[in-house]
C-alpha cells in the first residue's frame, strides 16, 4: 500500500530556498524539442517520430533513475512508485529502503508549504499524477482527524462548476493542493484521512490565536529596538563595518537580491586581507563559486537567440544521427515531458549526443551557454549554499569588528531580524537552530 503523507513546515519556512530557485526558474524553462518544420529535410523516421509520436514512459530511462535511488534494493512496489514520480512538480530528496525488501507498505512524505500557491498547485499535481497511475491508496493529511467525505461533490452533475470553485478557493488559500485534487480529480480518489492529533492541534491553534493579536504590538516594538540598535551602530561602527552592515540589512529587508548579496560577500571576502580575518580561516565553500558562475551565465543569456539556435542545433544533429539514434533523442524529449528526467538530465544527454555525433556546440554559442547554465544550476545545493553564505557573512563581520560592543550589536541585530521572521512564520530550519 502506498500512502501519501503531507505535513507542513512552518509557514514559508523554506521561503529563502524557494525564492532562490524562483530567481533561476525563468532561465531553465526551455527543454522541449521543437517539432520539425517542412524545410528541415529530415529522414522519414526522424520526421515521423518528432512530429507525431505520443509520449510513453521509457523503460531504460526509468531503470537508470531507479539505480540512482535504490540500486538493487527495494521491493517492486517501491521501484514502481519511484519510477512513476514526475520531476515536473517536485524534487525527490531521499529514499529510505526498509530492512525487509519485501515490505509493501510505502509512505511518500511530501513537504507542504502553506499559503504558497505555486507549492500547493505542484503538490496537487503530484497527487493527481499518482492517482492517474494508480500509485496511491491513502492520503494522510494534517489539520484533520477523521476520514474526509467528498461524496457530495464527486458525483455533482456539473464538474466544471466544482473545478471553478475549487480553483478560486485554492487561489485564495482557503484550501490546499491535495483538497483541490480531491474535489476535481477526474479519476476515482483514494481515502483521504486526517491524521493530526486533536489535542496537539488545538494547542497549536490556541497558541497562534493568542500570539497573533499581539503581533502588531510586538512588531512595533521590534521596529523601535532596531532603530535604537541602528543608532548605536552609527556611534560604534567603523566606516567600513557600517558600510558592510548596511548592505547586510538591505539584503535582509529584501531591497538587495540574493545574487547581488552573494557578489557583495565574495568581493568583500577576496578584498579583505587583515590578519584578524585570516585567523578566522573561513573558505568560500564549493557552492558559492558555482552560483556566481551560473549567475554570470544567466545575465548573459539571450533567450530569443537560444530558441533560434536550438532549432538549428536539433536540425543539424538529426542530420547526423541514424534512425535509432534519432529515436533515442525523441525518447529523451518525451521523457522530459513526462517528468521522467529534469532539465539538466535532458541537456546533459543532448550535449553528449552532440559530442558523439561530432557536432561542436561551440558553433551554437547562445545554446552552448544555456546548456552550461542549466548544468551548473543543477549542481548547486541551495541549502548548502545558504549555509556557506551565512558562514561567509559571519567571517566578514568577525574580520571587521574590533570591540566587544560591536560584536554585541551585530548579534543583537541578527536576533531582532530572526525575531521578525519568527513573527512572520518565515524561519528556515537552520535559523530555528
């Protein structure tokens, strides 16, 4: 039995990571092979394949994906579930294989970010995809305590009306993605079961209600404390320390982008050579250089040119491929559409195909840059990057501070910042620590 279990992180708890990838999203949306134009002069099999083939799961691609996550371990049921998960709506973070390979009860834990429409839409899409593939027998939800009955809405004679209402409620954050799927799924739905603990749930709700009425007053106090802290900084900080701290505060306030902030930190890190800083012994880390390189490529991308060169690249590549190789390329394209592979896997294979065919990507400058960008972006671990940035920030502060008062003000400033995020339910897991 497969169980989809959805639990929440604190409201917007992964906002930092999701915002990081949101800045990158527009630049990695190209990954479809264009249908052949009349003047491409392709061989008949290639033309038919690109123009009319219908997407079907590719067993060889699914097999390589399974090896990555479970190797030769895991039951057939687990392998079937992993093979059916689409990369279009989320990322598989980890797989825990039970000691008994024959175990058939599987829990798929989907991390649930509340009040985020895009996240909820993706969660609903994941669930619908699993329902379509008959891969889920039970949906376990927080915030409820009993089996959930959708029978008044499922046989409603006007399903389009149900969908319109459900769409509106999802847009207004009145229902979650899974509930939207329960209302609108064209396929029969499994049991939806509330698995929250009633006592703990009521305690959490009461704690929220009690604190929410005080939020405005506390935020006002925080603003005053921050103002007082800033005044003390003006009196205590050196010019250099004050300039850096002002940049940090601007990033925390959202007026400086993540990319610009990373540039500030690395420039300061490479330009600071005082003995005090040297004793800190901080390294930039492995993800920061990757991010900066990807950011530089991103800023140079001309998507109109990328689109044009992609068409020429596919045309020229297909001319060099045999019928069987052309079919493999088409299979990759459909594997991406089906969510079997992600952008990076698709373009990595395309790059390898060009190398094998003797087609230099250097002849397609914009497309080559785009492929490099996609592969670099995929290699960045956003969570680790955030930790490296935090370490870099601390290192620079330590190199610039000379008195205990300055250190205390920096710590107070950060605590006030985290307190503000706590009030907005926006702390990341690392910040909770």
